[in-house]
């Protein structure tokens, strides 16, 4: 095999280290950096020529090939780390390296750029307790990640002291023979000089010069901008410029008319019919920001985007109201379960309305429709032989004359000895527990001592359904968009083999089991709750089956946090496959990681974190909350809400970037042209801008079509940055005072800018609907222009009159933010947050589900539970 390395840089470093670690027999050839200039591509990347003559260009693919050739098996966790390195770490490391070598930045500044990915690695290593990223031995993921970090950090001392697990990993990797040899080969002083020279000839990462100073009136990019904002601007082709100019000239008449669906919304033959659900929030508490971004807000953003694309879209959700948690809350508040459900259903509805969540219908699971549909699915499963009957042991309180659900039992954890462990999980060690395993158990209702008693329950025979489930999953994965964590979690369940799962409970508050011998029981909430999607739709329209029994015409998107994945990818699909009634199964399963709060978790009881009802009382507009939550949406790894960062993003991105551009564009029309859009004569510079905006628009669509909601938001901010730069360079406020040519130039710049603002109003609508509506009102954008296509069109032509233009955003002051931080900080001292591993996944099913014959029903948190 022949390995050609044109540039002695990070790509060469990781490839050489991987070749040495895997003992790959390669013939090494070095190219000249001077001959490998922009634009980057295969010629500037390592190339591996295989013995067959095939070529590999991707450094990560080359590294993987070396390890696979050695006999190492590819793992889901390793694949996740490689994806994270390519999408999260590389952009940040590229910016940091450019800053160090080309701009002369300090190591502290470079580490600052890398802070988020470094912290993520620290949390993952600390959580798993392993020496390396995927286990106790170095893998291809370790080599690739190290190869990206080492050119920036170079020494162990560069890793912040508060990241001890990462320091140890970095030292171990750096001192390993393959990595030391690669570093000695690649990063010698002469090679570093060549690399620096090479980088100077490349387009710098956007934002690498942040803080270097900007022209008056043009906000400098923030040094704190995350890696996702960075990236090189590629060279535009003449064809792209011509196409963008032609699309602009066609005007608003070329836009399709916005789709106005009938009421109720029903599938339409020949259209793309999108059915969207978000995990049903459990009714026993107030949702916090993590719950909101993980489910309803993410789904709302995508639903709004689908409607703007003229896709026939139905978005349903509702409160999950049956189960133990409701009974527990009722006891705590001295209410009946129905009263608790009514109370919190209203609270949830008010919160989501304030956040602007555009449900087509927001319902609940405690309805007659739920009973009818759930019992029908149960009967079909029973008739087809997919239900089992078995005896399990449960705790029974003789004083209360009832079997105790897990949450009604408290005792000493058998794993760590914590004295206040619940019957389903220990809050101290996090282990899942069977209630009968608790030491010194106690009934939470009467404080009596329960006894272990046998009781009969029904089980869903998941082993019998595993083969049809796997066949369906392969089709869904091949044709749909499943987030990597959803695929990984699902595979981890299948790999261990599915086991029968109890579907009944000894409770009163739930859907009754329609079978003799079990009529005093109800369905377990995990079986019952997902059926709520169907019953909520049935309460919306009697023609609900046109959505839920129509897989040929309907695409189903499920939105949730990662803890809900098994219920949507394994258990609920098994129920529907077993029922065999042509149900619509999920095509696209979109799962987020977790949103943490400052230095720890959200906790209502300790007053830590912002909950939905509290956000309404902060005085910060709902759209600012939406923006910030979507800006840090935990798409590939956990993220943290931070008050100081909220202030920074509001002031830098919304006020100084987005709001500044839209306000200036509109004000120039009012101030210099009497409120009428002037005539425009496009110069080459303007046409290039049209093409640049079109590229951002295309990227926005590509990302949102893959439900990369957070990343697509960066495209909006990038367009407004282009607009601010365009205005700053052309200075229409000066040209308007000049001669005829200058005044025409001022008119063109103003006209193009206000049309960019019009486009941004439409692109913003999924993210900030109130702000979008405000821009529409100020610029008097015709309603028929609120449709998204792949072209940037002149929607506000010469002669169009705008309305009154006013600022869209207000500055957040440090004093106010500090007061809010203290108000929502509770008594929680600084602690190390529970860090996820990429991709975080539940424990293997055999640990999660203690449901073998004779054991207590399983204890995994059911569908829709709060973090």
C-alpha cells in the first residue's frame, strides 16, 4: 500500500499514528506543501492507494482501514467518536491551530476555542472510568482524536488542570510509541514552518480572526462563537453566480403559493404527508428547559419548517397522564389523580402556548379513545399469540391492602447502601432496582413494612417479535433519518436479545385490562402511553386511521430525548407489528442528548434551573428562549444552559448581528428612500452576494431535511453576517450624499439588503415565530412570500412600501443576568455534572430488565418521563 502525505499537519499525524499502531505495511511518500494549495480536496489530503488500485482520501477512513485490516471490529461507540471528531472537534481544532500558527494567538486562547469539546471528552472519560475512549485499549477513535488535538496542545500541561481524566488520556496517548513516532516525524520545526506557510495560503476559518477589530458600526465576531460557526468560504463558480442572479430576477411571482391545509389536516394524495409527534410529557410536574428542547420545541421547529416547504403536516402531542407517578403526585398534593391531571394539563398547555409551540392538537391520554384503541391493540396481540402470562413477586402493603408500585416503596439500595432509594432506581448511584431487592423496604403511603407476595401479570413476548422488528428496522434505517444515538441505543437492545416485558400493573389509575382474571389491573404506562399518539389524533379527527394506518402515504417523525428511544424504536413498534393492522411506524426517530443546567441538573425540589412557568416570569421574550435553546440544542452531545452565555448570544448574535442587520436594512429604506424600496442595478459584487446567500440557503435546507436543527440556525446567522459586512463595505449612508452613481449604488445596496431581511424573516419563522412576524409587519412582506424554496428571490421589488421599522431585540445587562442566575441557582453547590459518553446509551437490556420468570416487573422509566 502506498501512503501519500502532501502536508505535515493533523491529517498526516493521525494517519501515520494509525499506520504504526495497526502495523500497516505502507510505502510512505511526502508531497510538497507549496504545490498543494486551496481549495482543499483530495490533492491536499492524505491518499492511500490500496493493493487493488482503489484510493482512499479521507484521513479518518484511512485510519479505520488500518485498524480493520489488523482485525479490530468496528463498534458503534467508536463510530460515534469518529463522527463527533469530524463534526464537532475538527472545526474547533482547525480554528485553534490557525489562530496559534498564523495569527500568533496564545495557548490559553487556543484552549478557549477547544473548551467545549475538551470538556465533553473529560465528562465521557470520567463517566466510563476507562483509560481510553472506547474501553481499556486504544482504538482507532483514540488515535484520530489525539491526532486532531496534538498539533494544538502538544504538551500535557496545555490541558486544563480541571480536566484530569483528559490529561491522563492525552499523556498516555502522547507517550505511546506510535503517537510519539508520528509526532516526531510530522511536527519537527521545519515541518511546522511548512505547515504555517501552507495555512497562510489557505482561506482562514471564518471567525478565526475574532476580536482583531472591525470597522466602526460593524460588530466584530465573538471570540466565544462555537466551532459550528467556523468554516472556510469556498470559491463561487460562475454558474452559481449566474443561477442566483437569474433566480433573483424572477421575483416573487416564481414562488409557489403557500399550502393552506383543510381542517382537520388529513393526508393528501400526491403530497408529502408529514406526521410529527413529540414524546408525551408526563403530567405530574412542570417541564424544565431540557424537557422543552428535547421534545416539543425541537418538533415544533421542524413542523414549522415542513409547513413552509408546503408539506402537508400534522403535529400532535399531549400529556401522558396514567401511571404511578400521577398517583404519587395526587397523594402528595391531597388531590385525586383526575384533579392532578387536569391541573398539570393546563399548566403544560399554558407553557407551550407561551413558547409558541404550534401543535395542530394538544391532547391527553386519559380519554375514552385511549381506552378503545389500547384495548383493541391488546386484543389483537392476544389473538395472535404475542402475550404471555406469568407470576411475579411484588411488595404488598397489608395496611393499605394493595400491591405497591415502585414509586410507593423506599428503602436501602442493595448496591451502594443509600438509605432513601426508590423502588425503581437509586438516586445516589443511579442503578436500576427491583423493588423486592430493596433492603428494609417501607411503604411511602403509611410507612408500614411491605411483604413479598406473588401476583399474576401479562407480558409482551418480545423474543417472538424480534425478527420482524429487525427486518422493519433495517428498512427504516435505510430510508429514514435516525439520529446516531437512536441507532446505537436500539442496536444495544437487539444485540443482547429481547426478553418478555410485563405490560400490566396493580394500580387503579390507568387503562383497564379487558381480560378475565386481570380486570383489577391496568396497562403499564410504557405500553399504554405511546398509544396516546393514536388516541390524541383520534380525538382530533375521527379519520385518525388515515394518518396511523397509512404507511404508504405518511412519513412519521418521532422527537424525544435519548432516554425514550427504546420505547419508540423497540417496544412500541413491536406492539404495532404484533397487532398487524397496517399501522404507520416511525420513519425518522430524532433523539437529543441532555441539556444540563449550569453546573449540574435541573431540580424543581431544590429550586435549581429554569422551568417552563418560571421562564414566563423572567421578562425575557419567549423567542429569545427559543433561540438560545435551539442554538445549544444537544444534537450530538450533552450541552449546558448558562446564564452568561445566554446574555452573550442575545447581545452578540441577536442584537448586534441579526437585529442590527435587519434594522439597518429597513431603516435605510425609510430614512433615505421615503419608505419605498429603491431601484436596484446589480453589480458583480451584488451577484456574488446573491450566490453566497443562496449557498447558505441550500445548506439550511440540507441540514433541516436531516433534522440538524441547531446547525441550520447557524446558516441564518451567517446570512446576516454577510449582510452586515455588505452594508459596512458599501456605506450607503455616505453614498446617498454623493452623485447620481453613488446614490444609485446606495439604492442597490439598500434594496438587496432589505430583500435579504425578507428572506431571513421566512427562514427565522421555525425558530423565532414572533420575531419573524414582527419583521413581516415592519417590512410589509406579502403573506404569499412566506414559503421556502431553494432560491433567493427578490420579494420586495422596486416601489414596495415598508412599514414602521423598530429594533427587534433588547440588550441583556450583566446585573439582570446575575440576578436571574442567583434566583434560579437554588442551594446547589458547584459539582461535577453527570457527563455522558458519546453516544450515551442505556444499560444493556439484561441489566435494565429484570423480567425473567419469577422476578418483579421491569423498572426502566416509562415513556415520556422527565429527566
